[in-house]
C-alpha cells in the first residue's frame, strides 16, 4: 500500500499485470486436457470444443479403447515401414511363458536329471563296483581305435565338456556362483564363458561330423543288440557278457544320442548365434503336423528364438546326463575301457569279453556261436 501511494502509476501497472496473468491462467486451465475431460464428463461444455475432446486426425481419439489394448497385450501384429518387421508387435506375451519355462520347470527338471544320474551312478558303483576283466588281463593287446578315431573322440569330448560347463553356468551360475564369486568376478567369468561357448561350438560340430563318418557303419542296429539289451549288457550280473561287434547296443545308444542330439543342439545353437536369421521351428512344426501334431504353422521371429533357446537347453541337459553315464563307464566304471581311447590299445581278454564278435573278426577266427543263453561265450569245439 505504501508502495502504491508512493508510486501511483506503477501501482496501477501491477494491478493490470495481475489481472492479465489471472485471465491467462483461467484460459490455460480451460484448455488443459484434465479440464476438457472434466467438462466432457459433465457433458455440458464438450460440444463447445472444436474436436469434442478427441485428438484431431487420430482415428482412435483420446478415448480409452479397451479392445485395442487387449489385442496389443495379446500380441497383435501390425505392420511397420522400417525393415525390422518384428517391430510391428508392441507386446510379445510369449516372452513371459518362455521366461517362466526357462527359469522354472526346465531348470528344475534339468537339475534333477543331472543330479539323479550322478546319484544312480554312485549307487551302481556302490553295489556293483568296478566291472573287472573276468579272465584277468592277458598282457597282449590289440588296436581298438586309431589316431584319427581318438582325435575325433577327444575333439568332441573336450569341446562338449567346455560347452556343458559354460552352458550350465548360463542357466544356474547366477544362483550357484554369483553369491560365492561376487558380481565382478562372476561377470568376467560368464562373459569369457559365453565367448568360449560360441566359438568352441564349431569344434564340437566338427567332432560330431568326424564321428559320423568314422563310426556310423559300426552303429547300425543288428540282431545281437536285442540279446545285449535283453541281458542289460551283463552290467548287473558278474560273468555275463552278451555278444557284441565293435560297438554294443549300449554304445550304439550313446552314439545316436550324441549324433542326433549333436545335430539338433547345433542347429538350435546356430539360430541363437545368428538371431532372427533362421526359423527351424516353423518347418519342424509343419513336418510334425503331417502326423497330426496340431502345432501352429506360423511363428513370429521372436517365438522362433524363444523355442530355439528352450530346445537348445533341453537337448543340452539331456546330453549332459547321458554323457555323465558314458564318462563313468569309460573311466572308473570298467577296468580296461579307458585304454581304448587313451593309447588306442586294449587287452585281448577285455576285447573277448566285451566285443567277442569284433575280436573274432579282427583275428580272422570263426565267429563264436552263441549258446542258448546268448551270453556270448564261445561254445566248446565239437
Ligand atoms: C572324460 C570324458 C570321456 C571319457 C573318459 C570317455 C571315454 C570313452 C571311451 C573309453 C570310449 C571307448 C569305449 C570302447 O572302447 O568301447 C568312448 C567312446 C565314445 N565316446 Fe567318450 N569319453 C568321454 C567323453 C565323451 C563325450 C563328451 C562324448 C560326446 C559328447 C563322447 C562320445 C563318445 C562316443 C560317441 C563313443 C563311441 C560310442 C561309445 O563307446 O559309447 N565321449 N569314450
């Protein structure tokens, strides 16, 4: 007041400014969306706004369209003008199912499968002990695997073990190693492991191809396999040795698991290594539908990636469990077995007990006749 009295003209200006500001605020409030909405809700002023509360030129308007958003949530696919077609899908709901499967049942069942295998092997070892050469070592040896065969085996074996360890770290590392190592060390280790996994996969693929070339002819099923299987390979009974050529039925199962599992894990791995470049699942589903599987025949690129990841993990865990059993029987589980892949030479008595038909072939001896029990023991000469 004092100020106004002392400067009457400036006081009048102040008053005018306050009035203009007040009017501007009122106008602004009238134009704000909240007010517009409130007015529209009241239903009295809405008609007076030029667009009736909608965004001009927008077909959807500012009204909430639940059906549209429901479709977006359920993964409706639109089109975009950029080359990346998958950007036309705002929400890919299957991502949630993929994550739930990966971190839930897949991790749990896989963990139990591997742990279960180790428990069973320990139990088997406790009950049966090391499978011995019944006749004792003869001291004479024969060549079982040459240098190329052993190279193919160890190339596959070493690369598989690296892939298994680094792969398992991707699935379980954050629960098992992260709390022990801390984030810095765990991160460095996992990054190195990821590169090892990506590059060493090619050595594994080469190893599998070599194994197929070298051994496929020895792994065609034959009638002796049925006898071998019916006697569970004599694994549970001391002194029983069912007949076998170069590979017995159990080894053939391992071979085909490694070859078919190896091809399958390689294809899914390649599609993970080169994201969105391959779509193996659509083709697989189409093929399975020929047999009435009733699977979806169109998959989005994102679904292809998710299915590749799940399948890669399923096969990886399965193969790891199978290979644990293989490593056991090829090392501590059976006397004389490791030498076959170590030096390549095996004891003749070992060869006669576990691969009698192969041994006879090798020595140019007449094929041993099988007695009625099919235990592979040569019948006494007449
Ligand atoms: C430390 C690990 C391993 C050991 C000690 C081992 C040992 C052996 C031995 C001793 C044989 C020859 C058996 C015979 O003379 O009849 C063999 C064969 C074979 N190994 Fe391995 N192996 C190992 C890892 C692997 C891995 C990781 C794979 C594949 C991913 C593999 C695949 C095969 C295949 C397909 C055969 C031929 C079929 C068979 O004998 O079962 N091995 N291994």
